């Protein structure tokens, strides 16, 4: 049995949020930035990269806890902070929802990362947001 992967539903929840969409123009990615997202200094733009950090399965119920980091990039540190806040608002304390493919998320919450920083590879301002998702381990038919 393979585990249901809530990444796609979480990514859609973030990408489809009106405030996030206004800041990133659809640039919300899973795993890594797409070509054209990370531009050089003086041309930086806002985008989000959602990466899965790990998961744990409950020994008592068909549920899992999945941990993610949302790396929120922007042209300025203030912009990165604003983007992280928008991503937080898009997913924090959201209740049960089911994707079109049958992935059931019953809750998502976030922890801030302690302020904006510079990306170690590009020096672009970035803020990290850690997200915990509770989901079923199997798809709902």
C-alpha cells in the first residue's frame, strides 16, 4: 500500500489563495524552483517552493503527519516576510478538505521560521515557513 501524498493539495491551496497569487503570479512550486523563477540580483521576483521534509504514520489509525517547508522568496526581506504571512494565512488552521484525486487533509498548521534570511546560493531574500499537515494514509474513492 502506498501512502496518499497531500503535497499536491497543499500546493494548490497555497497557489489558489488570492493574496499569494497576487504576490507570486502563479509561481508556487513543489520540490524546486522552475526555470525563470530564481533570477539574478536586481531581477529577483517572488515565488514559493514547497518541499516535503518527512512524515510519520499513526500506529493507531490510518492517518499521517507530514512536515513541509515553504521557502518564500521575494525581492526584499520585507517582501519575503509578507509572502510567508500570506502563505501562512492560506493554510493555517484550515479544516478538512479533499482533493479531486481523493487525498483527504484534515488539518494544516504552520510555524514561522524566525524571520527572513538570504538564500545561501543566490543571496535572494527568503523566509522559511514550516507546515504540518494531518492527512489520511489512503485515498478516498
